[in-house]
C-alpha cells in the first residue's frame, strides 16, 4: 500500500481538501450549533444528545426525527421519516462508488460515516470524471475532517449550553438561514433547482399535516421532480 494511502495527511490533496471545505465550515458550524441546542430543547438528555450527534451525524435526519419524537409519534414513523430524508445518500453513494468502489469493504464502510452532502459536492467539482484517480482518497479525508470537526464541536457546544440559552433568542431562525445558505450552494443544475422548488412548494402545501409529515411529502416531491427532470434532460442530450 502506498504511504499516502496509509497516511493521507501527507498527500498534497489532503491539504487541498481541507482548504476547499474550510470555505463552508462556518455554515456547517452554525447548523451544528443549532442542532445541538434543538436536541436538548426537544427533551433529550445531554448524554443521549451527545450520542445522537456522534453516532447519527446527519443534521437533517436529526432535526426531522426530533419533532416527531417530541410529539409522541410511533417509532416506525420516526425511522421512516429519517430514512426518507437520507434517501439522497443512495444517489451520492452511486457517485462515490465510481471513485472508491475498488477499496476493501472495511475501508468503504469507514468512508460512509464521513460521506456527507457537502463533501460530495466539493469532491465532484474537484474530480468531475467518475473514475478512480490519484489523490482522491486523501482529498476526501481532508474535506471530511473539516466537516466532522466543524459540525461536532459546535454541536457539542450547543448541547452543553442549551439549558442556558433562552428560546426567545430565535436561534432556530438563524439555523434556518445557515441551512438555506448551504442548500443554495448545492443547487448546481436545473434538476436540483427544480427539486428544491418542488420541495418548498410541497412543504408549504402540506403544512397542516400532523406529526410534521409535510417534511416527508416535500422529500417525495423533491426526489420525484429531480429524477424526472434529470431523466428528461439526459434523454434530450442523447438524441442525435
């Protein structure tokens, strides 16, 4: 095994990954802080909130599950909602496979814990060709380290300080703005733009549904519209 595979931090691409992901670290940190506060405000104990932050490591899924748990929703619904939110990782994993499919299963499983949305977007810009190449794994680890630390530290801070932060500070709105900024940076083509618009419209239209089920409706609308749009334009590009 090459030395850079064993020690990716020695590879120049590792430093490049750190640099590229540092540009969005502030937004990630703001959202992590809000998620940490929200978990405790929703009724989770500090140890349980810490465990959820470290083990789940998926802010959107955490924030989707919390209101359902606080509202007394059945556990199957909590799991189903979290699974729906994370369906996008099925698509992301197909993209990662073209770069890391040759690695051992153990290494691929280790990568999956750190493979979040923003890592994929930035990685795809750095390596647009879907094939294995030198420096890809060190670049991934550089970006993954920044995002993980940039999420976990503010999340833990939010968990610890949550009892002392008044609800009236409106941190939820600040977190929404942070997530909106991150989401806008991910709208890289027409399919994702249409999917985002469909999700917003569906969430508002289904707002009256109980147990925050409008979130599930929005996810279904986004995935359906995005896939249809992508398929339609892909067919158009393949025509002579």
